[in-house]
C-alpha cells in the first residue's frame, strides 16, 4: 500500500498536514513523535532483556555430565543397557 505512494501523493499529504496543524505546531509534533518512538524502543529493549535474563527463582538446570551420571556410568562399567527379553 505504501509502495503505491508517489512523490506527488506524499507532497499533497504534507501540504494537508501543514494546513491542518499550521507551521508553528509542526516542530512540536515532530519532537513529540520522536520522543514517543524513543520511549517505545526503550520499553521494547527492557522487555527483551527481561525475556533473555534467567529467572532467579527457577531451579538451576541439570548438567548431563554431573557426578550422579558419572556414578551410574561407572556402576555399569561402560556396558550398554540390555533390553528385557
């Protein structure tokens, strides 16, 4: 939809905006738009960081090479488990 806009269409839209808001209000609108975009990006980064950060209340992840798994492997002397017949 936006790719269908030509330079003439954009110029007409800018002229209408200028007539509606006036030349004194356009810098205020631009700065408030910039502030809101910055605030939105900041909040999105905070949400992403909270997703990426590990939960301190969650239990620690178990490792595959823990002492318990080495003990069970040593008890079997490295032989593979046999399926029941």
